[in-house]
C-alpha cells in the first residue's frame, strides 16, 4: 500500500489510543493481537497471514498499557515482515527463535508496564483473558484512511463481479464461475474469503451454496466476500440466461424492500435486535413471513465478513462510520451490498456500474438495490 507515512502513523496512533483506554479500564498491562483480522487492523492493513487455515497468524503485535508497541515474530518470518510488511518502525521488532513461545517474551517485555505483566489476548492463549469481543468494538468507527481503503475495495469488488457476470455463458460450471470470480478479484489485489455459486435450482435449495461441478442453464447466483488490506466487503449478483421469471422478479423486489428498510434503520445508536425486528416485520408485511428464520440478515463488517449478526437477543449498537453488509433473502433470490453507516446516512460502496437496479423507498429515502440481470441485457 502506498500510504503517506504521516497518515499511516496517525491511523496506528489512533488505534493504539483506543487499546490503551481499554487496557486502563480492564487494569491490564498489555494485549497480544495475533488473529489475522486484528493484526491487519492495528497495522493499518498489513498481514501476518501465511497459513490461511489458521485464525492466528505468523506474527503478533503487543501493545502495552503505556502505548508502547512491539512486533513479535520468529526468525522465519521477521526478515520478510520488516522488508515488505512493516518497514516503517511503528512497531519495535522482537525476533524469537521459532521454538520460543510468544507469551514468555511478551511477559518479559511488560515487566515495567502499568498493570504489571497481566496480559490479555485476542485468541485463547494459556490462561490469558480473551478480549476479542472488546477489541472488535474498537474497530469502529473506521478511520479516515480506512474509509478510503474500504470505498476503493467496494468499488473494485462491484466492478469485478460485473466483469465476471457479463462474461458468463450457459454451460459453465459453478467451479469455473468461482475461479473466474477469484481471478477478477485477484487482479485487483483482493481475495475471496467467501465465494459461493449456485446454478438453477440450487439458488432456492441452499442459502450457502459452495460451488460444485454443476453446469448452469437458466439462472446463476454469485456471492463474494472480498478482502484487501484486511478489510472485507460482501456482495451478491444474480444472472438469468434468458427472460427473468416473474416470480423471481417479484421476490427480488420484495427482498430489495427488506434491504431498504434495514438500510433506513441502520443509524448510529440502533441496536442489533431492533434491526432484526425491522427485517422480520418487513418480510411479514411483504407477504413472506418467516423468511428471516431461514437465513441470517447480515450485520456490520470490516475486518471480518460480519462482526456480529443481527438477531433477537443482539444488544450490539451501530456505530458511526461503521461498515455494514445486509443480505436479505427470499427463497430463490437474494439482495446483498456493503455500505457505510454514518450520522448523515447510508453510503453503498459495492454498486456495479451499469447493473440493473431496483429503486425502493424506506424511511423517506430512496435506495438502489441490485436486480436480477438478464444476460442478454448486461
């Protein structure tokens, strides 16, 4: 990433301050951030990912209660990290033998920090307090540099799926479509952390259709959660080979109306359970009661595909400058975009240029939702 040094330093300093306040509240001497999403957050979009099958990455950041920061990594990883990921000196490097546990060194480093050596971590580690949920709340609001990166990711993801869908032809397998999607995102420096493809009747049968060798003939749904610089944006597009059936069109418009009501209600201060109630009531009003029980409706996103899911018991609160991805679905169709919620309203960031849209109103505002597209008109 080509980020001016002063902007990078300001972003990292802002996030360090949030952590220092958390440590003071919990009377902790420091916190270890080793999960791949939190490492990306605290470092301004860098990665500690090597083995992507593991939640914890190949390096750890230690932040002390007095604001000091260290990068802890073993002899295998440190040379590359300093050369290619974190060359700027924002984190003091501490290189470990690959046989040495990170926890022992972290405790030594914190010997003189306020709170002593009482440590927490963002993943289960020995007997440490796990503060993943608390750190998750610190990831909002997104900083100004993050908002810029998030908007750029959303724009590129929308363009990528549009590019893929315009090149689809009946007879292609779900696997081939998935590979094309991954390649289109990869060409833009992003990766697909979720990639789903459903052909024909699989759209209605499965809400999370992992791609198979099934070849599509009539309709196909492509779903992606695209990640770049740690941030993740989610979106769905549906294409029909010929004329879109009236039933699919009417159900998609209903799903778009659910999405619009959710977007209108997604304001700083709104509570997760209230947003779930908005969706449930919308389904009932539109003639599809109970659809909310067949799939989750989404929630805030950023460094995870969803930070939390809106559900009846959810007490989480919408923050200013927070990313959201709502994904209302009615059997046989789905509407999904990523947006930024602010005090001034909702900003959708994943729109696909030239894609057919449904204009729907809710809460005195008009929202554009992606329609099912006929291949002949794309």
